[in-house]
C-alpha cells in the first residue's frame, strides 16, 4: 500500500461535508482542505459519472464477524452512489492487534479494532492516521475531551482513533443463588460461602490486568514513564501503609483458600457453564455466558474488598476502552475513516450492545434505559470510581504473569515474598532493549 493520505483526505473530507449522516453524527469538521463552497463541491460530484472503486480490509474480533459483516453491508448501501466497494473482513483479536499491525504496518488492515493501551505504541510507530474527518462531532458524541474513551483515543491533544466501547474493564460476576448482596462485598466472605457450597470463585492470577487490582488497591503504584515505553512501579514498597510483601502474602492466602481457583478466560467460561464457578472477576465479553448459565440468578457488582495486613482494602481495576484505528498507509485513508466512523457511530454502538452486550462509549447510546439496566454495565459504573486508564509498557506483562503463576501455585519453592516482589518489579521496570 502507498501512503496517499493527503490526496484522499482532501477528496473524502469534501464528500464528508455533504454526505454526513453516519449514525447520529451530522456535523462535519471544517478544515483548510474543505474550503470550497457546497455548490462548487456538489457541481464537482455531479459531473463525476464514474463511481470510484474502493478496496478496503477491516479486522475485528472473531466473535464479532457476523455483526461486523452486517455493518459493512449497511456502510456500502449508505455510500452506494459514491463508490463501488470491495471490503474484506478478517479476524484479529483487539488484544493482539498492535503486535500484528506492527509486524508489517503497510500490509496490515486499513481499519482495525484494538485495546486502548496499545495506542501509544501504534502512534509512535506511525501506524495510525489521525482522525481528520468529523473530528469534533466524534469527540462530542463520545462525551467530549474529558471523557475517558476520548482521552484513551488521544495523544498530545490529537485524536488518533474512534472510541468503540467503554466497557473494557472488569468487575465481579456472581450467582445470586449462592451469594447474597452482603456476601459479595468481601472476597473473604465469598470464598467462605463458595467453599461451603462446593464451588469456587476465580481471578486470573496469570494476568497482570487483574494483578493490578491487588497492588493498586493497596496504594502501590504502576505507571508509564514519560518516555512512553518503560514503567515506574512501587509494587515492592517496604515502608508504605501496606508493603508489596504484604500484598503478596494476601494473594498467597487467597490462592490457598479452598473456595478459590485461578483461571484464564476460557476456563472461566467453562467453569461458569458447568456450574463449578459461582463467581469470578471478568468483563462484559462474558456477560452473555454468565447470564445464560445462571438465568434469573445472574448478577454483577463492583470488585470486593480483600484482606491486607489484617485490614479490608478495596480492589482497584484498570478502566479499559476498545478503539478503532485507520492505518496511516491505507490507499483509501479517507474512505477508511468513514468506515471506522460508521462502525462506531450511535446506531452501531447500540447494535454492538444488543448483540454482544458491550457497553457503548457514545453518550447517547450509553444513556438508554436498556444499557442502564444491564447488570454488567451498572457494575462497571460502580467500579469506575476505583479504576484508572491502563497505560503501561510492554515489560509489565511477562513479569506479572510469571509472578502470578508462582503465587497461584502456592509459591512452591518457598521464595521469600520480598524477594518475589523485588524480582517482579525488576522485570516490570527493566529497560526496553
């Protein structure tokens, strides 16, 4: 693919000033590229009798393929009098999109979905085309510049992606036939109740995403350094209110409880389905599974407290968003932007909630009675008070996973806990080679 960004943006931004109406967005952003009058542009388009042939590739999650196919068809229908489209749809998980794209940016899809924590690296690599069509309207539709989803899609005041969901965080699912509303306030109580019922609750210790809940909840810090690549971490703190070793000890105590098991995402789904799991920390992507398994007993709530150094501490979480980006090397970058805007507009965010239970970032869609009545979305809202936007460097994930695996196994080698968290932080803060 060649970079034809400027030429394409000029032509398509002109079209965008006329043919707005993708979903609820009706206001075009005026830039220096669309200075012609509406009459002049209309005359220019009217004189063009041959439709443009536009070829695009879009990537999305495997579980979204049917839904995305429907969105593509509606996009093609809406713009049928402007171009002839050949749009291919491929499978690519949002969680690994960045790695696939950066393997060969020019060969990557024109439009792709990704988790917001990948934005910095994609921007630094020059892989994302800044949003330059209907920019202000997109920002406003998603809550303005102070909204979490918009901040997650921006770097240095430039919007680089289209907010798609505001639900890429996590909370506690539970079966109301096993737990009361009082039980789910405390992880200790939940493990006690689950064990008595011959069931278990689960958190994935092998994922740094969830480990963050324990350390951040205890007031220990993980952040991205100003270089945007390396990490700052105090998880081995020795003189704060709670120390890193105390958090490790608390996690080890949980791991050894008969009412607890550390399970990955797929195992969580299996356990909920076969009845062995009565509660677990997970996200909206598995809401439909939990609801199908537990029926009228399906419930969700913010994360509970857990015991550190004899005190109850509220678990924290990452606030996460899913975004859609446009490849900076797209041959048809303008049309790719319109497609990205289309699949993230009001109607399609509603569609995404109805079909997949995913929480909208679009504020009008999020305010609907149906969305507000969702247990999972309500739980995310309650947890948001204790959540922070995920911004960590790549060196975080592998050390966190290795540490979590050791603790989940009960620290089989009997490693001193301070040594264990020191090794964890050494890995997290290591220089990037």
